[in-house]
C-alpha cells in the first residue's frame, strides 16, 4: 500500500502541530519541491532535530506507525499495519547552520548550511523540505535504484542542480 498525499499531510501536520519541526526528504521531498506527485510512494522520509526524536517517535505511534528498527537519538524506521513506512533521520544542527546526521556510528552525513531552507507543497499544503541541493546530497551514499535516478534528474531539470558523480554514468532515464 502506498502513502498518498493526504497521509503525508496528516502526518506532517500532526507532528508540526505539536511543535515537532519536520523536513520532508527523499521521494516526497522531491515531489514537494516540484509541487506535484511524480509517482506512488511506500514511505515518507522525514528529518527531525535530535531534541524532537523521541517525541516524534511517540507521536508516530499514536498514528499507527510502530518502530521497526533504530532508536532515537539516531534514525529509525516505523511501519503501520498496512506496510506503509515513515523513515526518520535525526540531525543535530551546528552553530553555522550545517546539520549532522549519524546513520550508524561512526558514519555521518553533513548537510551544508541552507540545506534545510527548502519549501514545497504536497496536496497544496506548504511543507518544509530540503532544498534541491540538500535533496541531491540525500540521494548519495547508498545503492540507488531507478526511482532515485529519476528523482535526481527531475531535480536537475527543474532547478539546475548538479548531478552527483555516482549518477553520471546512468544517463538520463527515459520519460
């Protein structure tokens, strides 16, 4: 089963309504920047501050998303009974505006200052998201799939962002 735009807006609004700032990343983050849904999504990738990680997990439980792996203060994955997932990345913001995401010790990703300044819309509702450059960074460091290639090229086409080197050999996907 997929997470539709109403589901995403409901989750984001519920978290934001309790003071948990969230940024949409990944497939939904790309779609938010573009302003329309490009494809069905099985999951929602969110970024939260370290200070909000446990509260976010607790609130997701009240919406039926049960922890599957990971635990705050690092990232964690939740799923509901239908298999839909919310994948939460937990970051610590530095004084210069950069943010550090620790996936598994000692692995860490550094988001540059400004990466969390993105704004987009899902179902005509404004959401915080990573900028196009931040989304490109989030699409690196793992074994990507065809959907990732399509997202990277969609960002490049819409915003002129550079294609990460790991993707340059793939070429433009067929439309």
